[in-house]
């Protein structure tokens, strides 16, 4: 009997095709033996966003090769893995079908157990792979499809404290960039433009700031950006930089209020916690340095540890999926049937109430 679990992970929920081999030692420590990601950015950039049909076709063409490469880098065969973990949702249904069906085929051919993984659980547990943090902790998930504040109590035990009632934060960045004529993906483009802008030139709204609930709203902010750009059209490069800097400042101030209230709630719910509590940030928007600094300073002021996994593990990847499978297996959770189906919407917190106007994937996704 080995002293670790070795899991093959597969991720195809959006526009990255990924495969990884991850080890979970019996003391809970994690190790990434191989992590291979193929981005489809070039295929989608001309359209200003992800085209589901193109994404699914690209997954079909690349996935087998990526799995072989991950196994080669890890220097193992399929006989050496203990289980297969494949993303089963939420995400684009065509891409999910490709990855999950491939995972099923491998599980059936090898007799290995299959874990159908919630993509959001992959994000939620990544900090335990990279930093070994203990339960419970808070996670802020900020990506193109999700903006949620989640209490992570344990494996398969999550409580949603806040969610967007309209656009996700990453979507707001992408739409702002498109409005201003900046390239896709919008997050890096807006951040780059903001670096030479005046953050005080425009006074943009800070939605829901001051409210007791911990939800988010970015649709009104996006509208204010459009109105500002229209009022001074045609915009110069400096105008664009100033709008981006002011937009980013409004986001930072909004997160400071929303997350600050969440940290206070955590302290109240878990008084006298032995170890320093942690706020984990995940998702592509976590790469934004201004927002990271805001969250880092906020954690310092509230006595929290700020944890941001390496960027390649904040965006979509298969290592987090493999790790989630390892965590579920180590916790004694049963593997999934080969009849399991992909789900375009899949809440981490099944008891959370869906909010009206919560965006194209729903607040529970």
C-alpha cells in the first residue's frame, strides 16, 4: 500500500484544455507531478469572448494528447493512478461532455474509480494543495463566470455567503474592455491601461456598498463606464486610461466593503480560532495586482492570512481538479457512477437561494 493517492485530473469546462497528475500524501500534503494546459485564447480572441462550439471542438482535438503528455511528465502509466477526476460542471456543456466522457472511458477501461468534480470545488480546495491551510476558511472566487464569497467548512461542505446579482466581476472587466476598444481578455487589458490613468477623474458607483448582505453587483458600474465614455467621445488613449483606473478603483472600494463585512462575520462565527483565519482568492481576476493589494491590506487589518495560489492555479487547470478528487477520496466520499451527467449549472451550496437577475449562469452556479 502506497503512502499517497495519485490522481489523474481532466479539465475542459471553458476554453482551456488541461490534464494533470497530482499526489496527496497521507499527511495531507499535496504534490503536482504534472500539469499541462493548452489555452484557446487565439481561437476566441477575434470574437471578443469564448465561442462554445469552437471550444468543444478544440477540446476534442487536444485532450488525448494532453493526457498522454501529463502521464509522460509524471513518468507514470494509467495503471499507476488511483482514480480519475474530471470536471463535470458548471461550465459550457459541450466542453464538459468532452472531458467527462474521456474520464469515463479511462475509468471503464482501467477499472479505476471516477470522481465527477465541481469546478468550483477545485478552486475552493486549491489553497490546501499549495499552502496546506486548515478548515474552515473563506474563499473569494472572482472569474468571468462567478463572483462568490464562500465559507469552506470542509470537503463537500460549503456555505455561500455572497454572490453577484447580475454580472460576474470578470465579465464586467471583459465588457468594459470591449466597450473601450481594448483586446480580449479584458482583465489584463484594463489593468494595463489603468496603470497610466488617473483613478480620481471619474466617480463611478460602488454597488451595494454599505448594505449588510454580502452580495455583489457590477451591472450598474458597467453602465456608468459606458455613459462616461459616451459623454466624452471620441475618447483618447488618456481618457481610456483614466476610465480604466477609475473603474478599477471603484471595484477595489466595493470589494473592500463587501469582503470586509465577510471577514467580520467570520470572526463572529468562529471566535478564538486557534490558527490565523485565511481568505483565499481564486479565479482569473485574482491576477489583478491592484485588487490583490486591496485584499491583502484588508486581511492585514482584520487579522487574516491572505492566500492567493500561483496564477496558473487560479485560472482553469486540471491540477485543482485532480486535487479535489484526491481530497474527496481521502475523505472517504464515494466515487461517481459512470452514468453521471455533466451540469452547466452546479452550486457548491445546494441550499443557497437563487437570486433574480443573477446573470447568465444563475447565482447558484
